[in-house]
């Protein structure tokens, strides 16, 4: 990717009670990418990797979970600290929404 020559504010959204601002980056080689920042303090949520296209709400929520150190159940959407491996394993085993038929 080339040098960023322009950035375009693509708006602020509320995701899981947090405000995020999405910025499109235009590079001198024609490349484009999208970064996400916390609106309050400017924390860059896409520090490891920018998006290739405008992120949807689910992608932004995943960034927030990573930032907050949370694992989110794909079925019921409960969250658990990523460091609490036993609790995550228990939840995966016992969650009837993400694994119907298990009770």
C-alpha cells in the first residue's frame, strides 16, 4: 500500500453503546482502506489491520470485543473475558442457543 494522501470521514456509529468513527484512507497508488477509531479518545481499533472495504456493524462489534478483551458467543452473544478459558469452555458446552439440542 502506498502513502496515505487523503482521509474521508465516513461517519460515527453507535455499536454496543460505544461510538466509533470510520475513516476511509486514500493512497497515492490508488489503494483504499478503512480505519475505525473510538470517537471519545481517538483510540485506533484497526491498529493491526485496516479493512479493505467499509466495515459493517458486526465487524465493528468484533473490533470492540477484541479491544475490551472479550469473547462473544456466536449464538446467544453473551460475552466472557478472553482470559477466562474455563468459563468460555463451560459456556460453549452449556449454551443451548449456539448448540440447540444440548441441555
